[in-house]
C-alpha cells in the first residue's frame, strides 16, 4: 500500500490559511459588534432627544403662558401696593409686610405699639360674615386661628380699624381694586387652607 504523506510545507500553508481565515472572521465579528453598539447608542440618543425635551427648553405656547401669568401676577401685586402701600403711615401701628393675594386674601403683617406682630387678612366684603372692620368693598379680619371663638386683642382691633380707614380712602379714589374672595368663599374653596404667614 502506498500512503501519501503530506509535506510540512502543505501543513504550514494550511495553518496559515486557517489562521488568516480565523483572524478575518474575528475582525469581521468585532467590526459588526462595534457597528451594532454605535448604532444602538445613536438610536438611544435619538429616542432620548425625541422622547424628552431638556429641562431648559420650552415651547412657544409655554413661554406665552408664562409671560401671561407673570404679567397677571405683576398687575395683581401693583393693585395690592396701590391699596395698601408697604410704607403706609398707620399711626402708632406699623406695617411689616404686605403679601400678594394668596388663597383669595391679602395677608398684612402689622405690629402693635408695643411691638407684637399680628396678621390681618383682607378679603372681599362678606355680607354674611362681618370683619373686625369693613369698608365698601373689603372685610378685614385678624388671623388668630380662633374661628370667631377667641377674643380679639384690643390694640390689634384698633390697628385693623386704622388700616381699614386707609383702605376706604383708596376705594374712594376710584383706583382699580384687586379681586379677592369673601370669607365664606374662601372657607368653602380652601377648607383646610393654611392662611397664616407669621412664623
């Protein structure tokens, strides 16, 4: 029997071809893998861009609504400042701050002649619930969380009446007035409202 022997040269070529083929396949697989990862990342990026806008980007409608809201808030604040200027002279009492309308009322922080702070809520006049002082358009209440059951401090009540006198003068001037709720409306709309502004 004659056996055919392979020469070492043929074996080397076969190994070289095998190694080259293996290297080619490995390179191709690695290239496809990198291409796949890059494509997946690009797709994720485009989904993120399309799916959610960055927080500092707003639509034209949102910008217009914000401008409208800001101008309405500025107008409201101007009406409040015209009605109760922060530097209003209220005799022996003093005004610490006047807040923009919140939950249907204007909160005014005042001090008695002895320096005690108290809060006055200015609401639209309510025929059902009279305030400590009433003007043509407004009722002024002392916010002492008493729901009418606590007795009112005399000096605080006097301060409210002095403030009401000044509010009444502004009403007579014909200046535009802020839109507020009555005591009854506020109680209905905000039954658990936290109306206090004092610390």
